[in-house]
C-alpha cells in the first residue's frame, strides 16, 4: 500500500535486469540520474542472455541497443556501463533482489528491498573455477533450460554480469565446505544471511519481462514423456555455442543429427487459456529452422502455422528468404497431438494437408520443437499489489492506449513484454521511451549525478597531472598476474617475465598475485613511479573485462590512460591450451612480444567535449512528431516542429475510431493544444527541409517556407517523423468505380456518411494490395487490424451486410487477437 510523502528524489528504481531494464538504466544514468537496477536472478541479461542468435540478422547487435554503443561487446549486457570494472557510477546493480515493501508517491517512493546473499564476494572472486570443480552437488541448469546439470556453486551464465560465481545454497551445503577450502582468495562465506535495504526514489520503471508457457501441462504434445520433443528455448540452447552441445544440433534420444524437424506454433498462444498472440513465436521459429538448414546438410524443416506474423521491419523479407533461399516448409494447420515410436523414438504427427485438399497425412520427424508462448512474469500479481498498479485480464500490466508506458499508478512506468508481448527491438524502444518519461518528470533534476566520458564512465576523482612523455624514449613495464591456477598453474610466469625483460624498451618486469585486486593495482602504480615508466603492458585477462580498470590505474599513477596495452594471456594461452603448458608458455611469450611492440608505439589520447546546441529539430507534425516534440520540450529543451501541410496531425486526421474503442480525435486535439501552448515549441507549418548538415550536437538546417522565405536554425539533434501514406494502385477498378474504396475512405464513410453503407449487402476487403510489378518485402503492420476494425464497425451499423476478407495472413498480434 502506498502512503504519502512529500520529499522529491532524483533517483529511479528499475525492476528487471533484462535488455529492457538495462537500456532504461543506461539512458537514465546518462541523463545524470541515480539508478538502482534490481534483478531477482544472480545476473543481468534476462531471456536475451540465453539466445545465441537473433532474427532477422542472426547477429547479436545488442551493442547497438544503447546510446553508448561502440565501446565493445559486453554480452549478455547491452552496454559497458554494466561491466564489473567499468560500471557506470550512476548505476547500482542489485542482483538476487526483490521488492518487499513500498510507500510514498510519485517523486518520493521509499522502497524496501530484500537482498539474497550470493555467498561469494564479487570483489574477491577471480573466476578460477576451483570451487565448481570441488563442489559435489549437481542441480538442473536453469540457464541451459534443464538440459544438463550444474554445480551448486556456479556462474549464472558463461558471461554473467556480475561476472562471478554464486551459491544456490541448500541443505546439501551443511558440513561440506569444499568450496571454502579450495578458494585461493577466501571469497566464500557460507554464513551470509539475507538482509533488507531501503532506497529513496522518485520513479519506478517495471521491466520485468515475461515467462514462457510450460508445455508440461499440454499432455497431448508429449513434452516430458517423448525425449525428442523440446520447447523453443531448449532448442535455442542446443544451437548456441555456449549450449550443452556447444552448438551441435543433436536430438536428445541418441545424440545424432536430426534429419527431419517440425515446429508446432501457438503452443500456449491463441488458445482458450491464452487468447492472445505472443508476437514473437513465428519469427523465432523461422530463425530456428534457418539455423538448422545452415548447420545440417539435407535436413527437412517444417513449420506448422495458422498465420505467419512477420510484421516488423525486415521480418517479412526474412520470412520469404527462409523459403526461397533455405527451403523451409510452412504448413497451414494446427497440430492436435504427437505420438512416439517406442523403438526409434521418432515422432509421428498427423495433420490435414492443405496440398492434398485437407486429407489427413501422417509424417515422421526426428525432432519436434514446441514454439511456446509468452505469459506474464512470475511475481506480477505480488508486485502489482505492493505498488498499487492494475493488471489487465491476461495478467500483464494494464496501460492506456495513448499512454502505453504509464501504469495506473503515477510515477510508475512499464516497458517491454510486461505490458504486452513484444520482441527485442520493440522492448528497446519501449525502454528508451519509459526513461524519457522519467526524464520529463525530473526535468529540474537532470544532471544531479554528474559523470564524464573522458575515460568511459569514470567520474573525476582528482587524478594527478599527466606526465609529459614527449621527447622521451619508451620505458616499458611488463606486469603479469599469477592468478593461480588459471594462469600460473599452466604458464611459467617467471620464465615469461624473465624473457620479456630482454625485449626492446622494457626496463621493468614484475609478477603480481592478483592484478585486479587493490593490492596488485597499488603495486603497478608504485612501480610506474619508481621506475619512471611511460608505457605499461599488463599480461593478464581480457581487455573486454579489465582494460578500463588498468586504464584508470595508470592514470592514477600520472600516465595518460591510453599508454597501457593489455595482453590476454589467460584467454589466448592458458585457457585454450590447458594440457600443453610448454606450448602455452611459448604462445604467451609471443603475445607479450606483440604487446610490447604495440606499447612502444602508443601515444597519449585526449578526448574533448563540445557543448551541444540545446534545440531539437522535429520533421513531421503527425502523432509521432508531436509526441516527440512534447517529450523533448517537457524536459526543458527548445524544439522546432516542422510540418509541410497547413495543419498538424498528419494521418491522425483520417483515423476516426479504434478497435479498442479509444477516441483518436480527442488524442489529436490534446496533442495539438499542448503543442501550441508549450513555451519551448516553435511550430512551422507549410514548411519543408531544404538543407541539412553538421554532426551530432551541432547540426545546421535550412527550412523553406511556402512563401519562398528561408529560415536557418542550429540544433543538436534531428528527429525524422515524416510518417507514411496510404498506397494508391491502379488495380481492382481503383479510381474507376465509385464502389472501390481504400480502407481510410471506408472509415470516413463509417464515421460521417453512414447513409452510404447502411444499405450495402456484400462487402469484400482485399488485403496486402500493392502496385503492379512492385515488390514489397515488408508488412505494413496496420492493415489487418484496420480491416477488422472497419468490418466490425460495418456489422454494427449494418448487421445484415455480408463481409468477406481476402487475406494471406491475418496480422492481429498481441492482445489484438481478441
């Protein structure tokens, strides 16, 4: 229950550490707000951390998911802001954390969190793995979808964040202590207890993601009984390089490559219990079938579908490539049951074959994948009662049609699949939008928690003046970690350093027990000063995880942070050649030789900041452009809103009603009135962009007004929101017969000219109409919903009219399925 307080806080709680929560956290932190990122699991990443490939590119591309992309891959995160040694100073990551109590109001929430212990100190754990080797207890692996087992002490994912071990403690731990005995850094404490922590925040973003339908309850498909029936996330783990078979696609019963694989769609979607579309299943099944085609020779892949809902950008083209390029077969029917051959463990599927006029056909498959749907996240009911927001009829977060990121409780926002089923791209857009709403709420508090990018995500901590190394010959120091047994147990560190001392420009070598510990970092700083080093080589771990830590260290010693070179001895020598110590050491020496050579050529690098123009240019005065303009202006920035027509509103003028029942005309009036009344928004109608140049933060545009005058403006960002237009074709007697209308024209008659439709006897609606000889490799996304809206409206005003819809696929994704 939420009670009243009146003290504002410039901090935000983000509930959920999946891709949506991480994106929101980065945006808020970059805006200078304090962020608490609470995740109930041991690591960040959510469902995305389990995916080896993503449609439609089969690339990860998560590095493009935030404004700070370009610093390198940090999977399963989407930003270096979450790395253990390079964490954004405005983000506190709280894993194994759940909400216990809440009180307050928008701007002033007091949240009590329950923190479960990890039993392993992340600041001391070196990822040596000795604890997992010593642990005798085996448990089902949640990350691998219970396909294999893992130790009670383990990492939640191969690249988990935090990148450290934790213990799934149980009665089996009593009296064991094997992990404690072998830990070389005394990082394990089995006596840790849960504790409560209270935080003060001004807003909350719910990024709780979703749960997958458990197919064990759908007995007709044999999941849990038939060995070769797996669900879609299990298949994802099989084809992932970090999966139980290291990317080899093998059927579970005999570990042989399958020759025939079937995918069954809408398992836990579009049924009586789940009367909505999960929105992602068609595309991930297509991706999985294409992956099978790429991995296995002569494999037959068959997807049993009702509709192929490839409705987002590039998805339809990907769907067509799956058939034309890879030969994936689609069969339009819904399977009701699966039988198993007890001898071969093959799976027998019966279905009405559309190619044979609906004749019942029986086929055998080596493997069947159940494309399971999306359900509300576990704990949704509990947290909704704690925070006082509403859930919809399906158990997802209730939102308003025109404010899809706002919950029923002021100050609490939602993003991603917790509001409705959606894919990764839409989740990232949602998350950025929710963060933007919070920034508007905290307009006068933006920048309260300052951070700088002079060195990625490091605050100014009073670094000493930099040593001027101009005209100095290179004086290189080589430092190597022992990090026993993952390095010194395989590599001969002493020998490597002895030989490295003979390389050109090397004046000092030193081995350090654990270079990432404070004691080791201090030794590096002391040696830099003592030996007057002007270049540093650290031969230890990966630059992806530790480079920023050592950059900061050399900067604290008075050197430019870019006068440091890292050599990945552990990843490139010790870990890949654990049974060939001599060869591993030889390779390690060559790696150090290359590192020393690179270090000798290093020069200081300096970053400078350029103050941006505090104005935005928005092109397009439709609903998207007006919403963007208001969002920016509410945050305190000036906006120039350009519209080529005489009036704002765009296509929203032509939308008269919505299938959900909301009033688009009211939305139009509200947006236009807010635009006109806003002190930070300048509206230019009957105006078009003539020239545009510059760079981020400093753009210059020339606008052409209808009277021929030119207006020049300088601005920091440009938003293109020019919308789209209804396609006009010269087919089906369009433009020749008055009874042939477009969807918008019919909508206009249904709203303002009912006399034209009340006497109609038959109406045919044709979907996916495109110009002749023009290839549209995309779905327009809104046509099916608009058609159904008009059909229902027509039947309301004229119940006797027969309405026929001619379609390829009915695209009613999400809750629109109802």
